[in-house]
């Protein structure tokens, strides 16, 4: 594992958990934190598709910190 060559102790507001990035348990896509929704979303969802353009059923759903889609 490579460590950054600069000091990151003063950084705040990280979008990743201490264990690393949150990924979708269904499709493996990386999720981004959505504080206003109290959860995680697919990066740049486009009408049921993820950022790669793949059609995934959970692309527009809010996910928990373990990557599981939550029902609204």
C-alpha cells in the first residue's frame, strides 16, 4: 500500500470511510456520500445507469454505508 507523501491530518470532510471507499454490494460501483440524503449514491447516475453506462437496478437508489440499496 502506498502512502501519500504529504500530511493529510488537517483534511476534513472526507467522502470515504476509514476502511476505504464504499462500493455497491449489487454491482461493485464506487458510491459517493450524499449527506443531505443520509446515505451513499452511485457516482453520476443517469436514468437507471451508472457512471460507466451500465444498466443497474440500484443506480438511482440511496445506499447505506455497507453498500446496500435502501428502499425509499
